[in-house]
C-alpha cells in the first residue's frame, strides 16, 4: 500500500481521474484505510467544487445587445475575410463529384506505370548511335583521314578541293563517315 | 464541430459579414465570463472579450475547422487575457505575487456571501496566470486536458502538470481558511 505522502502527492490526479488503473487502485485502498488522507481528498473535492461553482456577474440584457452591436460595428468596417488558398483548394476538391475508388486506383496505377516506363526509357542511352564522346572521336578520325589536304593549305583555297571534303559536309547534319 | 458554427463561418467567408453576429451571440457570454474570471474586472473583461471577437473575425480565414470553433475562439481570448495579465503584472507586480490579496470588493465579492467561496475565489485569483487559466478551463468550463492544451498552445502533459500545480497551490492557500484537511495520521 502507498504511504500517506505518496497518496497526498497524487491526490490532485486521483480526484481528477488521471491516475492509471494500478495507481488509482492503490490510492483507493489507502484512502479506505486512512481517515486523514480520506479527509484530505474530501477537502480537495470541496475546494474544486467551490471553484467550479464560482459565479460571474451577470450583466443585464442591454449589456449583451450593446456588446454585439459594438463588435459588429468594429468588424463590418472591414471587408469580410476570404478563405485561405488552402481552404479554397480543400473546399474545391470537396465539391468535385465523388469518384469510385477502384477505377480511380486503376487509372492512377496505369498512369504511374506509364510515367515510370517513360522515365526509364528517357534515361537509357540511344541504342542505334554511339555515345556523344564516341561520335566526337569518330569525327576527329574522319577529319584526320583528310589531314593531308589540311597540310596543303593553298590547295584548300580552291573550291573544288573543298567540295571533296565530304567529311566537312557530313558535319553539316549527316553522320560522319568512319572507315 | 458545432454545425451552426460551421455554417456561420462559411457564410462570413463567403462575404456575409452579418453572419458573424451568430457567432458573437453564441459565444459572447462564455467568452466574457472567462475573461472576467481571468481578470476579475468587468471593464477589462468586456474589452478583452470584444477584442477576442474582432481578432477572430480578422483571422477567420486561417480557421481550418480542425479544432472546434469554440476552442479556437477560447485560444484567442485566453491569449488576450494572459497578455493583459502579464502587462498588468509589469505595471503592478503586487497583483501577481502569489499571496492572497488584501481586502477588496468587486462584483464577484458581492455575489459570494459564503466566506469560504470568497476565499476560494481569492485563492484562484492569486495563481500564476497559466495555472489559473488551466484551472478555470478545467473546473469551470469542464474542458479536457487535451483541449486545454490546444487552447494554451502547450502539450497535454504540460496542461496536466499546470492543473495539478494549481490544485496543490489552492490546497496550500486554503488550509488557512479551513478548507484543507484535518489532522494527519500516517498509514503505511
């Protein structure tokens, strides 16, 4: 059984009904056997009952009419508050026609699946062509094949020779020729 | 939430400012009494409770209906009361010194013919503001600890602790007034 000090310490919680079942049982057993602590509990209940019953002065009806009129006068000089954006979104969604859960779930799953496939495919390297750095190397290689032309710069000035630079032409959109 | 409250809030938010009068009529007495019990001053109670409604109107767009409208309104009113008491304590520290006040007659004293009721009212008045708020919300408004925690913006554990501190303080203060326990025999 708990001691008087322990029980008295816990009396506010006991009277409030806030003790757990075991502590409440202990306190009840103690109070049944201890008149002093039982009197303390009764006194505490009396204090709380008096505190609960404390009245407040009741103003006359005219007071309340003036009270309301005063509040109205202060609030009607301001525009009515508008609902917050969030509240409007919630209200708007509440107004939507109710969708049946199963078809909505299926549609959402299909949409999610399609998005996932799209993402995976967009991350995959393009299969037909080589990676970007390989293309660059290939271009260098192709240009290098005509290096002898670049070394004869005076020949390059001749238009027909430039026409032969099919590698340079290929850089204008066509795939470089790699041999 | 109380259905007429929801409807009135929605009407105000839709532009019908007159609908706010429904909410004022519904709660003006509760809020006024709460403010009176916190301040024990009729004029302050009137000003604070009116200000609570005006602030509620201004902030109505932020009310999301997750709590009851009354809880939300209590929170505004209680904040105003606590701030008022803090300001009063700064101006006159003797007002909140933890002692029973000296002889003073106000509207409540006139109503209280029983000396023990007067003593209880006086003891409540000397509690620290947070404890007094918790005690009044619990015993006079009959609110649960969770709702009190929402109103006072604290955890439920803090609300409970404040309440139990307040009750023990009342016990201590009222022993001198004969509301405490009689003699004590130890039981083990």
